[in-house]
C-alpha cells in the first residue's frame, strides 16, 4: 500500500502539462513496441489436440499493447497531440483498439476507443 501512496503522491505533485507529456510519451513508446512486435512476429506451429495450428508469436502481447498505448495517449488528451501526423497515427491506433474490443464483444470499450480516435 505504501508504494501506491507514494506513486499517487508523486503523480499528483506533477503539473498537468508534465502529466500529459508523460502519458503521451508512454503511449508512443508502447505503440512503437506494438509495431515492432507486428513486424517481427514469427509464425509458430503448435499441436492442439490432433491437429497443428499456426499462429503468430506475440499476437496476444501485440493486441494488449494497442489498448495500453491508446489508454495512455487518450489519458494525455487530444490537446496534448500537436502534430497532424501524430493525430493520424493515434487515430489509427484507436481504430485498431476499437476493432479489437468489438471483436471481443466488449462494445463499451470499443465505443471508447472509436470515439477517442475521432476527437
């Protein structure tokens, strides 16, 4: 519990601009990790029951990274993103996160990401 209180105290002691910048940096970092995972995904074959199935190693990690990246960027707020090219990239990430959530039947989360991708 002490660790959480220390973390909360430090976070609340930061200026709003500093918090937005931190969230934006974290989101960008996670998003870059996500794109690296996608480009370096290697097909892996596993045996499930009596049949072999191919899947991409790191796919679960990649799908989690997209939502984590978008959460951080959305926490920073749309006014923290200045560059139009960044806005376009972040909108695409939110679209991907929204589609991922819709595919998992989490429609309220899908709406959250799709709405943030538009703004």
